[in-house]
């Protein structure tokens, strides 16, 4: 196992000299099997690190769990990471791992497998190191190593939790997209059939034609927003510049004016503040426009949607907070944590009526994250909602130094 000529006391403890007793049941792992700094001669006579010492250091501190098992199910060597990943758990070798070991011993072929580790108290570790959050899924490789009559199986384990979560998110995303796209596609198909059947009725043709245009527009917006969302989730980082907040707000309000007028909503803004943020102007405009359109869609007629801006401090960083407030239906507390999920809608009937895609707030969330900012929600059912987009202030401008921190 090492390049040290004479076996150390730890070597004798790990591998033993007595003949092991075969067993089909789990057996407690010896504390001597833990890979420790004292197991090998780590330095030479002249004070340089030995190869065995270096290898021991690497195995002890690697992110890969390593455990060595003999044909009698005795764990003869393991590192701390093997405990964290559940390969060795509560002084026992995990059953799924042993099943893979048996297969390797019988076939002499590598065995790759995944397993969900049991919950471990990590109570028998001699290292005294604090435990990290347990893995939800572990991907393992079991490989035979042998010399003369001695056979051992080495198990390498890596935390596959993040890949499992990403794959689950991808499946949910594909399922949601498929479901959401079916709605406008099915509507267009039915409306087209109605158009053909009403060819002799000009009023019906106009009616169904407008509906087709509306559904096609909705599907086009959904596709555009899906593309934008995929770019944001893909980690594309645009080049940031100083963006004037007052001009940004003015452009967003101007873009939402038509929707507000059609819904009999009054848009109101506070006074200009003369400050800038550090970011991508188009992304910020998209996020702010989505907040305004969302506020208009969920507000009753003859009410006001207001927009305000101020500077706050978060963790010592000056942030420009742009708040959009409506006097609409509000959001139930149980839904407030979900409104930023893709395709989640508080009122599905109203969303269908307004042509909403269910992606607007998800895009806002990703725009905020891309800018190292955040999006917060305050809402009271029956009273209204306030969405606050906070973006780091651009401190490279002259006016930033004159800004009053709220």
C-alpha cells in the first residue's frame, strides 16, 4: 500500500495477521481502518515528504470517498469522505456497496452503480472533523485490486446530488413547456377549424381571426421568454455598464402605457433620483417591464400602479431598490414563495384572459441573480402587492457619491 520498506504498526492493525472469518452479514468496521496521518511514514530522514505520505494526504483530503473491502466484507481502509457519502455508515459497510463488491469478486469486472446513502450520525469518526450535509445520491465505482492470493475491492464514491437535481429540474421544465405550449397550439387548431366552418360569415371570420392572432402572439411571447430564460439560466454574462435609473424607469413606464390605458390603470412614478446601477440595460428593462405588466394584469380597473426608487444597503453594498406596487387581488402567503417559479400562476383564469405566459417573474428572478441583486415580494390578499427589484448601485458615477443612503 505504501513505499515504506518496513510495515508500520498501523499497517498491522489495518490488514491484521489473523485469518478473517467469512460472513454474509454486516460487520462493524474497525476504527483502525480509518486512514490517519500516523498510518505511514510521511517524511524521510532528511525531512522530505515520502510518496506514501503524499498519497495518504491526497486520499484523506480528496472529494472522492474511498473504501477498501476484502472478500470477507471487512473494510480494511477508508477515508473520511467515505463516511460522508454513506459508503461506510454507522460502523457498517452499506448493503448496496457490498452487493456491488460481491459482483466484482465473482466477475473480476468493474461495477458502476448509484445508491441513496442512509442517514449517518458520523458518530465514530476519530478525526474530529465536522460533518457536512449528507449526499442524496452517490455514484460509485467498485474495482478489483489483487496481488498473489490477496484480493481487495476498492470503492470510489462521488456526490451526484447536484446532477440528480439538475436532471429533475430539466425534466420538470420540459414537461411544463410541453404542457404550456399545447394550450395555444390546441387553441389555434380549434380556431382555424372554426374559421373554415364560418367562411361565409364575415363577423365570425373576424372574431375567430382576432382570436387566432391573440393565441399566436401568446405562443410567440412564450417562445421568446423561454429563449431569454434559457440564456439566463445558462449563465451567459452580458457586459455590464452604468445604467441610468431614471431613464430606465421612464422607458419601462412608456412601454407599459398602452396596456395600462387599455386596462384603465393609472401609472404613477416618484421623483427622479439621478443615480445609476451597474448592469445590462436590456435585461433590466425586461425585468422592470415584466413587473409593470404583471401589476397591470392583476389590478382592477380605475386603480393605480405606482413605481418608486430609493437607495438601500445590503451587506454593506449600496443597492438601488425599484418597487412596483399595485392595488390588486394580492397573493396568499402559501403562494408567495412560488410566484417566481416557471409557469406558476396565482390566478390561472385571469392569466389566460390576459395572455400571460407564467414566465415573467421567473425571468425577473434570474435577471436579479445575474446582476448580483434580488427580488422581494410583499403582499396582502385583497390589498395588493409590491415587488422590489434591488440592483447594485454603480459607484463609478459622480452622482453616486452624492446619493443619500436610505
